[in-house]
């Protein structure tokens, strides 16, 4: 069993009134009185990396994982049987009366049939990632030389491992597993993987690899979550490939990057070494890493569901939850631009808390910078201006400098006096290096009063990935004498 920091355990209390069965890295399991063949599994906000449970929680992680599990259970139900009996509001049927009607429990708990945990972790891979990258042989497969992130030309491969209770899993030979479980086992795993890959692609996602657990032909435990599988945003994956790079996966990559930045990596730290465990637990997960990771988990869930988490919980899982009302600040470059934002303000009336601020990034640079580096900031900025509309890019730049790259900035080009002004306004947003400002689904700047309405819709409807701006070295040349 994984060792969990005590203060993390304290923040993930057990359910009072249910017999406790066990504690995993992220999940807790409970017996259900009167239902001896079933149990309740609760997803927490805990986060693990390199087989260590870390000292910190990721907000909304448990609800995201639980909802993703529900999504794949429903999506795969026409082809594969799973262990899921009830989810969302449906879990009340199996709970003691005192625990019924609790939306917070319904968001993170699922009732499943009990099965003995298998001793094989069924891993599948579509892309050359992780421990496979650069290898020409694994688990009995011969592989062509591939770069990190390349797809396997022969299709997905099955790379089973042991299922270690502590420490790292060990690779198993596919032929040995087939001799024990039969070739049909591997075929079923790859059928599930291909179905999830197909459905993910319809939602603009690329599935890199993942793991499942099977009890015979029954799909058990986690199903296609961002903790058990590695997904990429398709547009980011393709853009990075053109540059010979690999995009960041939509998971806890910020956490891994932070661990590496403080010298913690799987080749240096052993999750079975008490001294290493104590050292890792002494490193508190920073707030900025936690915020970034929450955004990524929510963004992945939004892409997968086609709607925000709260709406999915309400409409699909039957949970009595309300939509979150984000705070949105509308920056406009001039008082004369006010007529172009009126329609947008009316459109989102009652759906968010908003206000408009008139500030020129050229004439009020100091005031803009002071405000954006303050402590109280909104969830989303809309930045609209005309002519050479630098307001959006400048706003995002200052936010990144202030360590607030988690706040999205939606850029709107306002209509000007002629086509030249219109073109300048649009290009000043669309041609920003690295595209740090949010644009429409086609990659174009929102334009004019109609575009501002669409941008307001996006602010309240969509989730956003954190975007940073890479710094460049400043180089001063030497003075020359003519």
C-alpha cells in the first residue's frame, strides 16, 4: 500500500457510516451494508507521481476522474461489460439513509461489483512514449526505431506489467501472459483501447497510451481517465510534431515538471525507500502547480464530455449541482469602443459576474501593469481594442510575468474606420508568437460586436488550458563610435 502524507489523509476524511476496506494512492473503498457483493469507490483529490503520493491536493481532480469513469462506462456499454452498478445520484439506492442525497459524495463515488484485483496490469500503447520511447524491443515485441511521440506503424501494442502494490511495475512477456490468460485477453484489451481512441479523436483528442484492468472479459477499476491514460490535444500534438517536439499531455505533467525541477525523478528516488518517501513528502506542492493542474484536468473533462464538468454531473449523473459562474473582466482600449461590447454584456447577463474596464495599454501602461499584478483577479479576461490591438497580448504578457499564466485572455479585434484598421486589429492578435491569447475554434481573432458576443459565450461556456509566454534573452550590443 502506498504511503500517504498524514496531512493529506487528514484532508481526505473517510466516509462516516460505511465499513472501510482500503486506501489506494487516489481512491478509497468501502463495504456497503446489505450488499456483500458490492462496494463503494471514492475518488479523492490526491495526486501521485513516480509512485509517490505527494504532499498536496488538486482541486476538482476527484470529481473529474469519477465523471470520466462514468463517461467511458456508458460509452463502452454496447460492447463491453464493466463492474459499475451505480453512479451519481444513483448511488443513494445502496447507501444508508444518513448518507443519501449528498451531492459532494455523489460527485466522487461509484458503486461497483466486487472482483479480486488481477495480478496483471494491461497496458496498451499507440505512441512511442515513456519507457518505450527509443526502444526496439519490449515485452516480447520487436519495434522499429521511433522518435518520442511517433505512432507505432503496426498499430497499438500490448505491453503488460505486474501490478505492484508498492514501487514500480515490471514488464511481462506477452507470450507468457497469453499462455496464462489466452490470446483473447490481449485482443479484448486492444479492442477497448481502439474504441477509446476512436471516440477521443471525435473530440479533438489523441490517445497516447493507457492501462486497463480486466477480470475475464469484464472491464474493472479506472476507465479511460486522465490518471490511467495519456491524452493529447490533437491540435497541440500536430503543431509540436511539425517542430520535432512532443506536446504536453493533458494530465499531471505540471506536477512531474515541478518534481524534476527540485531534483526528484524515478531514476533517483525509490518509492520503497523510507528516506526517499520522507523527503518527497516534505516537499509541499506549490499553489501555482496545483492551480495549473486543476485547469488541465477540467479542460480534458470538458473536451471529452463536450460540456463543463458541472453540467455533465447534472445532466448525465443526475446530481443537483449548479453551474459555476466565473468572474469575467472586459478590458477595452477606449471609451469609444463601448458600443461594441453592449451585446456581449447582455448575452452573459446572469451567467457570470462581470465588469468592464477602460484602459489603454499604450497610454495607461503603468496602471494596467499595477492592476494585473494585484492579488484579486478574475477567472477570465476579455481584451478588446481596435487598430493595432496590443491590449490582449500585453495583458497576457503582464499576467505571465506576474506568475498568473493560469488566467486566460480572450482577444477581440474591434471594428475600425476602414479595412486597414480592421486588418491591423486582427493581425495584432492572430500573429502573436506562440498564440498565447485565446481565439475562436478556427484559430482566428474574435472580431467586432458579433465577435465580442461569441467571446463572452466562450468565457462562460469553455475551459482553457494554461498558456505561458517564453522569455527571450535580452542582448545589449556595444556602443559604436562613428
